[in-house]
């Protein structure tokens, strides 16, 4: 995906609600780039209603993309996508799963691509059949394993919306969907 680079070779993606970093098995920081978000101004469907008068733009929002370059990773080694606060499972859809955090007047979401979902759906969890990379959640750890370098990078999309006065659930859904670019 063609996105503008905001910061190069960093070890922390800060947001107002949760910071993200990547480390190897020994706890050493892995560098990545922070890219713009493909989502700029998502629309909120109030009460999940698609009538024009029920759709409002969300202007109090921001997103970033954490871009990990595969050249910086060793094959079949565990890497950890670290969060500064515990996130809750939100949703899963075709080849991705979403975690997030919601407070009194804000919501944050992050989606993790799941490129081997089809193989797993067949009940095959053998890494011999996995391609590109895999992200698993184990006891709150987001574990990334690279299997080949067929692509140059892995994008993880983060989005947050704040100053939510009403319809928090509708904004939460919009925030989640705003991270679903990784399919």
C-alpha cells in the first residue's frame, strides 16, 4: 500500500491511549517506520443506520500505520508487538483480527493481519504450510513469525477517535473498521 512516511527507523508508535513497540525474543527493540493511515475521515453510522441523515463524519480522529520491514526480521523467529496497556478482543473478519480499548469518550483499535487464516480454517496449524508471516495472540502477547520475504513489509493499522459524546458503540465500530485495510 502506498502511504506517506511520517517517521523512519523508530522503536515506538505513541498514541494518546496506547503505545506500540516491537521486540525480538531477547527483548531487543526492532525498528519500524510510522506511516500515515489510509483512513482519514471515517463515517459513523448512527444506530447502524445507512440513511443519509444518520451518517456523520468523524472529525476527532487519527490513525497511523506501523510498518515492519521484513529485511529486519529473521525467518521463523518470534517477535512481539508490545502494547503499553492491555487491549480487548473486538472482532475478526476475513484474514484479520481486531483488538481495542474504549474509555469514557474515546476508542482505539488495532487490526492484525492474518494471512494464513485459510490454512488454519482447514485445521492445519503446521508452519510448513504457512506463507509470508503469522501473528498469534498467546496470553496477551501478539507474536509475529516471518516465514518468507515475498513482500517487503508488514503493515499494522491503528486508529483512534476521541471526544465521543453519544453513540459510543457506533464510534467503536467505525474505529474498528477504520483499521481493516490489511486484508
